[in-house]
C-alpha cells in the first residue's frame, strides 16, 4: 500500500481499498476544496516537497496527483 | 426516451402542489439576499425527479449514497427556491453547470447571464445552504456562500500555510490552541465565500487575500494583485447550527441578509410518493 493511498484514505475518510486513480471530487463527495487543501498539505509534508500553485490546482484526482509527484521524481 | 417521458409526467403531476408551496418562499426584495438552509436528512426520492439529465449523470458518478443524497439535496433546494422566484417549475430552472475552463459539466451551477438572480450553493456534513439575490439593472450583484463542518484536526495542521496570508499567519499564531479551530474555519469560509462570489474558486491562492481577524466583523482588507477590490465586497458571518462555520460574500451593492429554514419547502411530505 502506497503512502499516498494511505493519505487519501485518511483525509477523505474512505477505505484504503477504494482509493484508485479515478478518485476525484466528482466521485467522492468528501473531496471538497477544504479537503483538497488538506490533502495537498499532507502530501507536501510527507514527501518533503513544495507544490506550486499550478500543481495544487491541477491535482484534482488521485491519478493527476500521482502524475504531479512523478514529475517531481517521486515514484508511487 | 420512455423513462424521460415518464419522468416528465410525474414531475408535472407535482406542479400544482409545488406552486401551492411557493408561499413558503417570500418574495425576494431588491436589496435582499435570502439564505436558505436545510439538512441532508430531508433528502427524499421525489427530489431526484427535479434533476435534469446532467445532474442525474453527476449524481450517479458518486460512489456513496450519502454523497449522492448531498448532491441531490443541493440541486433540489436550488431548483425549489429559484423556481419560486422565477415563477417556473423547479425542473425547468435552466441551471448551467458547464466548467468555464474545460467545458465538462462539473462547474459552478449558474443561470444564464441575463437572468435576474445570482445564487450560490454550499454543503458540508449534513448542512446545505443556498444564497440567492437579485442581479438586475439597478441591483447588480454576485453572491458566494460557504459552510464547513468544524474539525479540530484540520486547523492544527499545515493547511494554515496554504489558506492564510502571511499577516494572517502571524495573527493566527498568537491565538490559543483551543481558539484555533474556530478561527481557522472563520477565515476559511469567509475567503471561500469571496472566491465563490468572484468565480475564482481555487484558481486564486487564498494566501493572496487578507481578511480582518476571526473575532472581528468580517472584512476584506487587501487582495494582492487586485488593489481597490476590497471596497466592492461585503462579507457576512452566518450561523445555522453548532459545529458549523458559514459565511456569505456579496459583490456589488450590499443587501439585507435574511435566513430561512427550508424544512417545509424541501419536506413537503404530502408530495412524497409511497
């Protein structure tokens, strides 16, 4: 289980086995703008990185968030 | 097609009853902003019949029943209140959810640009709130409303750096630990309400807005990159029930805020089928 999936599961309040690339605000209602900010903050802290405003906005699904991290050299 | 036809018939059968409920919605005065709120517990099967095709598709995308209900309740409340003000059937309210950036139907719901109303919807936990005001010649306005269930876990963590401006971070740091959750959520809902009213949403970093302190009357003090904007927005704190923070932002001429419990409007038990 990836750290990222654990973070998503914890912050959105969904079971770990339901976390996949397609999890996004349109499929999981708890992914609100506040949870989004919380999610980004947790990712920054966990991976010791700083996300640019553009990256914060574009990571609107677990798949996209994974891409953002991969572009920073972090393999999930 | 057959399913659509049946839906329309069922919906129109409700029309007389719905019109009979219109007195539940007082006339919207020129300088008024009505805020309607309700609870997720009121969600009923007939609310789904008020949704259009786009909304039904969006509803189905949610994986959990509670998320589907929350979306349905928000859309139904919007349609019931706007229909009363526009004098049309709730299912006929022309809501457009097209995203301005990508064209997908997940954008902020709005009426046509020439509609005489502006509105904003928000939900969190089991609370749903809708703000509606006049937006017409002589009273041009845009509104944004935000509600959030207060959670102590969030306010103590790093979101503070993403949501608050440097000046606010200093002020926040001087607060006692126990005062921080409420303070954080005050900042959050006030900023979110402003960004919803302007239509910016998350595209604008919240750190660019500096507000008055959480215990002071809400006021936009500065917006980095938009000098002079502060004067055109007014912010009102809203109180619905304990455990929630809520705020309303009005751009344009300020309005008198009236709060309405929508329990009867969305309840209407005589309309529940079966």
